[in-house]
């Protein structure tokens, strides 16, 4: 085990911010990011992997800072043309982004695995960190709302998180296997980081892949989570709304309770520190709101220092 080897579990937007910070402070080749694929879906005949792509674009410096998702310098001719034909336009695919989905879909159909394709795209885009899908097998997050079960992107994008969430399921997870490299990365990790991602729809699908939760527990490495909730609010997205609907306290404490004894370190915003003082994990108060690149790097250092403190 090398204390330099850092493994981060991540969803999309919130997770990718910290993953970028980690990629800039961890030695090249020592960072592995395990990405949620529960949000993946097939749309307009294409295989779309929102969290892998958000991570890839962020780590390659190709992310769109205005939209907060998708690619920089994007144009929308494809989408406009689909719309003019009466096609589905509720999930927006930019022209540059489209190239990734088309090429990934072609390669998947020719028999390559998602992890091979993800690794290759990352290399072609000059990313030093390793991005691994949690699994090459199909896992799909579904949402139970008052009208019944709906697909995740129907809930998240088409209905903009309006339905009340009664339960979540990760279809296919019980039969799925960790992607090649995932178990080895966890077994040899010096530090495991749970990024400030939505616990229910970004981190728990990863933990639902058989073997991953046990490998984290067995690794012996410090497991440091960063709260995605600041002052009772999500920075972006439905995390707080979802927690309340699932009968949990929508606070940094609620997130820590959800992770339970899996985490040994917990990084929260200064204002939330007092509220989590009683948890078993070692608490670090910091500025966890990442607005600038410097914020991302500083928080990454805080997380690594928290892990060091747990090792001492
Ligand atoms: P998604 O898959 O695109 O929804 O992205 P994630 O699950 O990775 O991230 C969503 C979560 O990130 C939300 O709960 C946000 O509150 C959280 N988040 C976004 N930006 C920040 C930030 O700068 N700091 C912290 N602490 N959390 C953030």
C-alpha cells in the first residue's frame, strides 16, 4: 500500500469538482476515480454516461463553466435539428458532447467494455488520473414516486426532480461486478475519498455493486467523506429535497449518519462543524464550497491532511 494512492468515489458535478482538485495535488498516476454509472441511459440510440462524462470533461479542462454540465465552447446544431424534426429534446446533447456518445456507442456495440472506452477517452484527452466506471455491467437507478417507478433521467432531467421520491432502486446492481481495476484500487488504496456527491443517487449505486462496500471496509485506509450539504442546503440539485422526502434530516449530520461507520473522517463547512461533533468519524471543518480552481485544490489538500491525521 502506498499512502500516495488515492481512490475517490464520485458522481457528477459535485464529485468532479473535488476530483479535479485531487488530480492537481495528488502525484500523477496515483489517483483513481470510481464513477457512478447508475445514471447511465440510452437516448436517441446512444449510450450516455453523465457522471463519467462530467468527470472526464472536468479533469480534461473541457467542462462548461456556464452550464455546470456538458462541454466548453458547445454548439447546439444537432439538438436544434432533432427538435425541428419533432424528436425528443428534453435531454440536451451539444454537438461536441455528441461526439463522445456516438463514439462510445459504436465501440460498445463492437464489443469493447465501458471501462476500456473510458480509459481510452481519458488518455486521448490528456487526463493523468484513472477514471473507472463502478461496473461494466448495466446498473440503472430508478425512482419510486407517487405515480410509480420512473427511470432516473426521466425524474432528474425531464421532470426536473419534481416528483416526490419514496424509494430508489439500483436495477441490475445485485448481479453486477466491479469493473476491472476497481477492487484492486480499493484494496491497495492509501486513502479513500467520498466526494461531495449526492449520497443516494451518486454514491450508494457504487456501494450497491457487490464487493465494493466490503472492499472499502476491509481496505484499512482512512475513508474521508466531504459533505454535499452546507447549512442544510444542497449547493445544487435535489440532495436536500430527496433527504427530506426519504424521511432524513437534510443536514451534514444526516449525510454522516447515512454513511455510518464506513467513514472515518468527515469534512464539513465551518458552520456545520458543531452539528456533527458527536459522530464517530473525525471531523474537519473547512471551506467546502468550491467556487474557484483554488478552492478545489485547497479542499483536496484538506481531505488528504484529514486522511494523514487518521493514519497518525
Ligand atoms: P450529479 O451526479 O451531477 O448530481 O453530481 P454529484 O452527485 O456528484 O453532485 C451533486 C451534489 O454536489 C449536490 O448534493 C451538491 O450539494 C454537491 N455540491 C456541488 N458543488 C459543491 C461544492 O462546491 N461543495 C460541496 N461541499 N458540495 C457541492
